[in-house]
DNA sequence: ACTGAAATGTCAAGGCC
DNA sequence: GGCCTTGACATTTCAGT
């Protein structure tokens, strides 16, 4: 799929605020409401837009403690890798998990209440998974930027 | 602010899909449409829900190459730190930036088209910022999990 | 891509536990 | 304080052009 200048603007606008009405968007884009509607439907159908979500303030729901954990596996046969990835995806404290190049195998982003909860998470959930070799945790002192907007 | 069981479910539902109508939510929660509406307004007013956004498929907009960069500053006086944070926040390839505990000062999540674009980013944008000491880049081989849903 | 109209949704008012 | 029902108004959605 290829995007013209209007599509690109539309994608940007919707990434910033998906609750805008098509009428508001039509004004910003100098288009009719229906034209906006059809462009959006197309973006959804082509899966350019995956989903619409509400973003929650982590402080307000008492999950202000953020950590990144590097995890190394002891063995790398496919069985272990698949099992680790499946189990880690089911831990709700883990919002993100990436298989990475470099010294460590995985990078996890973890959200919990505080350091006590983080210890609980490490002891009871993460290191309960088989074949975890070493872990290395880094704690977020300050979130400088956190955006979901991809530049198109 | 304190949440009852219905609030928690509502927050979860909206984090999964913010385009559900109040009617659909009222069915799931066994509530009237207005009750749902008022609870949502309250969550928005209290800033529990920050914003509503469309999430875009990075492959479809040609930003499938993801890297994490650790960055260390040479000096840590307030001026340099503030300046670095401000400049890095303005780079659109950098979606996230965290000030971290540990060996490196910052962790950046970077989205670009490919390795060529990543090199461009490093040479022309990141290392153009003053007082960057060392950087260490890790590339995402596979995105195992990427969720915006905080468990409440 | 636009106009126009039906279907559907949002949101305010008033009343009831 | 939080819930419900009702009704006005706005928005979405779709046909016809």
C-alpha cells in the first residue's frame, strides 16, 4: 500500500488522537467527511491501523516502577526458546519483550508498583521460567520520552 | 482515586479496544449506557485515561527495523542532561527514551526503515548531540510481546 | 470524492434508590 | 453518590451521483 500526503497526515492525526470526529479531521484535511471515512476504513482494512486503544497513566494505577531486564537463556534449542517466549508473554507485568542481538538474548520492559513488587516479580514469576541463565535489571529513573507515534 | 471491580474491567476493556461503543461496554459490564459514560468521563477527568490513539503497524509504514541504544554522557551537569533530553525528545526516530540506573545513562528505542537508515540516524542525528560519550546499540531480532495494556 | 439521509451513537436532564 | 430512563443532538455509515 502506498500513501499520499493526505494519508500520511491522517495517520499522524489518528496516532495523536483517535477520538477526533471525522468532521474535525475533514476540516484539517480539507476533505469531505465521507472521504475521510473511506480513507480511514481503507487504512483499517489494510491493517495499517491495527487497533485503537486508551492509554493509561501508570502513576494513577499504581504501576509507576518501571524496569528493563536483560535475560540470557542457558540453552538455545528451539523448544526452550519457544517455551520462554510463550511464558514471558503471559506475565502481565511484562509489557514488552524483544529478542535482541548482542550479549543478552532478551530485553523485557516490566511495570510494577514498587521495588518490593519488582522483587516478587523476579522471584516468583521471571526466574520461575526454566533455563534462564543470567538476568540484569536496570531501573527507570526518569521517562524522558514515551510515544506511540510512528513518523510516516 | 480508587477503583472498584467495574472500573478495573472498564479500564482493561478500553486499553484493549477504545472504539467499543458505550452500549457494547454496558452489556459487558451489566450497566446502563449512561453509567458507563459517566465512569469513562470520570476516568478521563482524573487523568487515569490520558489519551486515545490509533496504533500503527510498523511494517506497513516501512519502519520495521527496531533498535535499542544505550547512551552514556561524558558529563552530567544539569545543563548537559537537560539539553540532551530535550534534543533526543525531538528526534522522531526515537519513540522512547529512559534515564536508567546502571552502567549506561539512557536507553533509547529507535524505529527506522533498515540498517542503512539506522546508520544515518546514528551519524546525523544521535551523535550530533553534544557530550555523548559512548553508545551501544542492540537490534531487535523478534518482537515477542508489545502491549500497551497495564494490568489494574 | 461529494451530497444527503437513515441508523447509530453521545450526552444532558430529571428522578429513583 | 451512583444508577436508571428518556429524548435531543451529533456522528457514523452508506446509497446514489
